[in-house]
C-alpha cells in the first residue's frame, strides 16, 4: 500500500492515514511488530516515549500543537 511518509527513522515510521478521520490523521508505528499494547515489555518504555514525543513534534510541524490535537493508542 503506498503511503505518504511524514517522518521515519530506524525505530519508527509516521505516515498519513489512507482514510483520515480528521484533517490531520497520522499513524506512528514502531518498525518492530507489536501485536497489542499488552505485548509491550518494560524495556519498551523508551519506544512508547519516543512515539509520544514524535507525535508532539509532528503536531508542531503541522501547526496544530497550539490549537489542540488528540493522540490515541490502538
């Protein structure tokens, strides 16, 4: 499936949702497969923190940080 990549590194990839539910709808995913949030280990704390930090950075880049945005984990 083609994707519009917003940000990426060796750990995470962020891309625009193919069927957005909001004017800005970006998915941030670890490159390593994690089936559910229950499968995260204590050693994944840095990964989850990086996902949250990256969402804030993308919101600033998109100019929506001050007006508000929502972050959801699925």
